[in-house]
C-alpha cells in the first residue's frame, strides 16, 4: 500500500502549495471571504474535505443550509454565527457543529478577521440559499432576522 501521508506547511499568507480562492464565484450574498482547500479530492483516502475560510472585518458568508452536517473550528479572531434562531459569539478555538438543514451564516462582526476550518463530507449536497419566505417561516427571532446579511 502506498503511503500518501503529507504535511502542508503554513506560510505567512496561507499554506505552501495551496491557492487562496474566492469563496464563491456567483452571487452577492457574501462579502470579504476567501477559501483554502487544504485536504480535498487530492487526498482520495479521506472521506472528508478540510477547508479554511477567512472573513475580513465586516465580511460574512452566505446565509445557507444543506442536508449534510459539518464541523467548524475557529482558528483566528472572533465573530458571530447564526444557527437557525440563535446568534452566538465565537472565538478562537471554539468548535461549532452544524446539523443538517440548519440555516447558518458566519460574520466577522467584531472588528477583526475571522478564520476557521470547516470539515465536510467528500460527497455532499450543494448549499441552498433560503428564500425570504422560507427564512420568515422558519426563523422567529427578530434579533436573528435583523442580524442576517444578504
């Protein structure tokens, strides 16, 4: 059996040999966010993909949901996360579990960059951007509704 073990060395601006990419190429429901695909299809033995996202101050990820669960580990800074009807402050080393079908969004709203690892199944569904009607039918918290960025 071939040993494909490897180390991806960190650099001052990311990781050696890993390209910093735009978060998404379509849409305008996100702001100032980039992505590094650290362990993906280039590591076929893994059943997961490990990505690092970085959101600049006042930026945010898209408000979305999907059928697959995923885990997030904050590695840099602080911010907020929306999980359905709750908003929580998040800080370095916090761990977030996002259950299937949970409306969620990350925001760098604490005046600093928010960076986090996101680990998802290799085979997963695409994110769904909930419609305004769906959001209002499923989120009752006025505080959350005011916090959502689109």
